[in-house]
């Protein structure tokens, strides 16, 4: 962002959005321009007309794909439509595909549709390697790559170290792939169990469809009016901890829950919520 845009430039972000996107833009004197994803039942859809309208205000689009926090996996048609419009309006695209390994179906990489897209990847989320600080930035344009390198050098940013290199090789091995397949199947069933238990009890909590990641986005509007109500229900009454909707700049009461846990934890969490909401 610092290397390829200027202070005052607009940065297009799709809400609900990962809060560091907005924070980094603001701290670097860039303007956040928001394209709201539209909730339709248990999933989100793209508002392409609004997306194009916002492109006239921006220099860069941060594409979060798969999307965090909603877990939406953009279809090839949606991606192609957005990328074509960005080319038309000469807007740079950087694709944060850090959750790309954790998809419950198929996903199209943005760079497969537009070779000019810059892409960020990392084993950190999928394989819980945040402490290794290992990530990859693919920049196909040589001039843009050189500009980013100059900015990194100016910040004295160091390269990945020996341990992170070894961790990445282990993660992307055959053994890592086998573990990941099992982990995804287990977490996907966690989502089903959690949703089934809540639905059977008739409690007004609505988990969104889990299309990717191990992060479940839960609609709490049936029993909560705002973030404070969500915190009171989940943290104070049920001792369950997640990230509430305000972290993702949504006006509605939501919570994002990490469900990469043992099945017994999922069942206990659902039981606590059911008990709490049964005595309201």
C-alpha cells in the first residue's frame, strides 16, 4: 500500500471486513472506501453495481478471498466481473488469499483470471504457524515489485528466517496435505453439529454457511440488539469468546467463532448457549 499508492488515495475494501485492512489504510493516510457485501439468508452476495461505482474513488482494491469474516468463496464469474472492472478503471488489485488452503470445495485464484493481480499467501492460518512469520507476496510486475522491495528496505523489514522456511516446507508436504484434509472434514462437521444443535433447540442464533476457513460467522440479531448484548451472552453468561461484529465494521450483532476445536467443545458451547437463551 505504501509503495504503490499515495496519501489520500482511496482503498476499496468489502465489508464486513478484516479490521487490519482498515487500520493500515487509515494509519497510512489512505481513505477506506467500502463496498458492502449483501447478506442473503445464510450467505453473502456481491453488489457489483456498487462495486463499480466505488472504483472511481480508489487506486487499490484489497480482495479478501476467501472472505474473512463471512467465509464466502467468490465464484469465478464474480471474480472475473470484479477484475474486469478494476482493469477498466485502472485500479490495482492485491488479493489476500491467506485462507485459500482451507476451502470446502473449489476456489479460483484471482491471479488465474488476471495475471496482473498481486497475491498474498501464507501457511500461518491453515497450519497455525503465525509465530513463524512466514508469508509470500507474488508481484508479477517488475516495477511494482521493485517499489515494494524499496519500501521493505526502508522499513528494515527482514526476510523469513530459517525456522519459518522449514515450517513452510513441512506444512506443504504430503504429510501436511493429509493432515489438512482430515482437519477440514472435522471442522466442517463441527459447523454442521453446532448449527444442528442450535436449530433443534429453536434458539435465535443463525450461523452463516461455512464455505471456507475454520471461522464461523454467526448472526445474533434474533436475540441481541448490539455488540454489548453479544458480549453479555457469549462472554459473560456462556464464557465463550469470539470477535464481535464491530471488529468487522458491520452495523448488526454478529460474532465470529473459531470452531477448529474438539467436537466436545462445540457441543458444550451449543449447550451453554441453549441454556442461556432458554431462561431469557
